[in-house]
């Protein structure tokens, strides 16, 4: 019996020692884990600080920190990232629940619904913003705060599937986003440093907004898959509210005084009143936007229907598993994103080159690329035309913004940008509808040839108009230069006044 108790006590001591050793090992592991986590957190924080410092050096370069351009770039980058989060969050809701191959009617309805708000609201957005030139910081902050509240409402509507609330919220976010872009473009001359041109400043803003949106899209997609659309919309809400505070803290000189002309009626900008230079740039960008919308939906549905050569059964390369539908769409989207980035970089590089020439060159490059793609259509031609179209759209729009900022006065600049944004949006939607219709033919040649002819005709019309305008100016100057001068007639002598000698 005593031997049994001894063995039991020995076993108990061993178990106790094992438990103590396990506890000490667990404590050491916990301390090591905590130390590793702390080190990882410090490394992450240090990396984030370095990235932030590098970004700040880029945004504040060339005097942008003194004038407020750097803050505007950072604000616009945050705005773009937040809009991307909203787009990703809504993409997984009932709005886009229909498969692409079965959704031609739904997509057409979506495009029309997108077009109607701008057709109705665009004539009013610009003049309203011009009325509040002395408080543009607060107008921009209002667009951000408003989108934050709309995101809160949409997050509450995602769970029960409240379609009216989702539709109204998405429409409000879209309109307020355009209002922010109009205000941002209107104040650009106020924050322009002496060493940067308007094209370069617009390009710098566009470059950072594209990069921030490109980073936000995969992050938003991951959060949506993990936590759901409602959580992502709430994250976007917080981001918009914080950005609204940042907008209020912009420099005061971005606000301009309300100097109204006495007795002058309010002026509404149309394409007939912006001047020949601005109108030429607008029409060139309209042609590019029509083709951009057309190409997006035309290629999307052709690829979805396997009506392209590399996916058809009769093509030898169709058996290659790499070029399937999903990977083809991803490649086309990547080419378009790369084209937009290259366009922003090239716009920053052009610096003092004429923005009017840039606009016409982008249209010419798009037309030539379309003709080549129609003749040699294939996977590489589709990637090339996607890249070139996005490049031309970005570069042409930045040059157009610079022309409007230079040519249009402060008192109606927001109205002009409102008209321009509405025209470009309507052009993109119209091109998308044309692309939907022509995709029914399942012929890549027919669609691309049609658009190549239209782009070439638009370019020829703009060049002919420019030539007539330049010739008219030269003729007028030549006429004024060669007109004989009429000798001045002496003043008549008044007989009632006596003749006097001025030297007397």
C-alpha cells in the first residue's frame, strides 16, 4: 500500500513538473508572440510612415505644398478611393446580380438611368456652384459629408434588399461625386504653383486618384467577400466624413469673392458660348468618350458570347486555356487601367506643350488605332486598343480641363465644367448603348469599322473647322495691315474766335 502511495505521489510530482514546464513554455511562446506582433506592428507602422513621407514629398513637390495643391491632391486621392469602395460594395448587391451574358436589357436600362440624372441635373449643378464661389471649400466638404450620409443609408438597405433606397443612394453618390469633380477642377487655378502648368497639375491629381482607386478596389473586394457590402459601405462612410473635415481645412485662397457685375443677368454656359477653342476640345473629347463607352460594352459582350477569334471554336488558339472568358476580361481591364496611368504620366511630362494640339493628337491616335484593330483584330489588337483608348481618354480630358481653366473666367467656370462633364457622361452612355446594339451582330469587324469611320470623320471635321478659323483670322489681320490709312482732317476754324499767336 505504501508503495502505491509513493508511486502516486511520484506521478503527481511529474505531472506537476510537466504542467509547470508547459506553463513556462506557453508563457515564453506568448511573450515571443507578443514581441513578434509588436515588432511586426512597428515595422508596419514604420513602413506606412515611409510611404506617407514619400507620398507627401511627391504631392508637395514644386511648390505644391505652399499653394495648397498638395492638400488638394491628397483630398482627391482619398475621394477616389472612397468612391471605389462604394462601387465595389454595390457591385455585389442586387444591382448587379444578373449574369453578364443575360443582362443586355438590364445593362441598357442601367445606362439610361445613369444618363437621365445628368441630363436633368447638369444644367443646374454648375450655376449653383458658381453662386457659392466664396465658399468652395464648404461646397466640396458638403459633397463629401452628403456621400457619407448616403453610404450610411445604403448600408442599412443592403440587408433587407431595399431597392428604392439603394437606387436613390447610388444616384445621390454619383451626382455628388460629379459636383466634387466640378468644384475641384474650378479651383485648380487658385492653387497652381508658378513652376507647374495646368496640364501638369491636373495630371498630378489624376495620377494619384488613379493609383488610390487601384489600391482601393482589391482592398474593397477582399473586405466585401470577408465582411459583406454593408461593412464596406460603413467604412466608406467614415472615410467620406473624415475627408469632409480635410476639405474644410483647405487654404482660404481657394475661395474667390463673389464679384457680381451690376445689372448683368446670370450667364448660363452652353457649347455655343464657350468659345471656339474650348468647343473644339470638348467635341474631340466627346468623340473619344463615345468610342470609350462603345468599346467597353462591345468587347465585354463579344467576349462573354465567345464571338472573338481567340475564343471561337474555329480558331487554333481557342484551345489555349489561358485565354478563357474570365482571363480575357481581366486582361482587357488591366490594359485599360494601365492606359489611364500612362495618360496621366504623359500629361505630366508634356508640361508646356499646347493642350489644343494634345487633344487633336489623342483623337488622331484613337482613330488610327481603331482602323488597325479592325484590320488585324485579335487578342493583342484588343489589348492594344483598350490601352490606347484609356490613354487617349485620360490625356484628352486633362488637356480639356487645362483649356477650360485657362480660357473661361472665374465667374462661370463651374458652370462650364458642369456642362462639359454632362456632355462627356452623355457621350459615354450613348457609346455604350451603341456598343450593346452592335454586339448583337457578333462581328468585331462591323463595330470597329463603324467607329473608325465616325472617329475619322470627327477628326476631319475638327481639322477643317480649325483651318477655316485660322484662315479667317489671318485674312482679317492681313486686311487690317494693308488697309490704307486715311489722313486726318484739320479741325475747322471757328470764325467767331480771334486769331492769336501762341508764341506771343
